[in-house]
């Protein structure tokens, strides 16, 4: 059987490359793994979360026109240790949750914050139990 093997990266196109990269690095704590210009002229920056293999590709390609992010079209989800603490971290950067946090009795929950271009970022706090949580 022919099938894909694994997810390598997800691309988000943006208008302001440096503002977006700064958000992912300074606010979310992602690490920049590489940066280059594609053969067609796109400026690309690849980022990753410390415990993940998959990359996020941030693409700046002005000739494609302005980026218009539709509400509820897509989002990236990241695990955080504690939503309350992460909320304080956001405040220190002049940001706030755009939705939530929504906490369950088992200690798990989620919240959202918007990236500079309007892409939603979901932040998930795992339950305190060892059983897998269901969203």
C-alpha cells in the first residue's frame, strides 16, 4: 500500500514575517530551525516546539496578495503545562486569550490566542489523571 509516512510541516502565509516569527519565538517559545528563500521567491522560516518533530513553515510571499484569515478556518494546537500561568505570560507580552480558558473538573482544558495575522492558536492543558483526555 502506498501512503504518506508522517507529517513534516504545516505552512502559514503571512504579511509581516518578522512580527509573526517574533510571536512564535517569544510568546510560544518555538525555536527557529532554518530560514531561506524558495526558488519562486518566498521567504520561509521554519519553527518547532521543543518536544515536537513537526515544523511550522511561516511564508512571506507578497506577490500572492494580502493574507485574509477567515475565522475558524484553521488553527495550530500546542500543549502547555498550565493555562493560568500561560495567561500571565501572555499578559507580560501585552496579549490575552481570545477565548477561554475553559477548564474541566479533571484539570484539563483549553484556550485560544490569536497570532499576528489572525490565525488561531489553541493551547491545551492536559488533565491531571493519567488517562487520555478527550476534547
